[in-house]
């Protein structure tokens, strides 16, 4: 299984969705505090996504070394 390709696609898809949500959020009439909190939350999710993809790729690479 090509974890780099799948992980890269998942990261790009997640990044695109977050970008769309943030661009609509900035145009909304929500309070600045709500905008800021949601922005931090979404960027935190993106960081967690990067960690998850890296961890999955590491585990797949380790198992391929122990054939």
C-alpha cells in the first residue's frame, strides 16, 4: 500500500476543505472571537492530520522492513 500517496491526498483534501471553511468564515457575520476560535480549531485539526499521516507512513515503512 502506498501510504505516501494516500496520506498526501488525504492531507490535500483536508487542507482544501479547511481553506474553504475558513474563507467562508471570514466573510460571515460571526463575532471575531468565534472566528478566531474556529480558525485555531481547524488549524489544530490540520496539525493532527499531519501527525496521523506521518505515524501511518512510519508504521507502514517499519512493517515493510521486517519482511
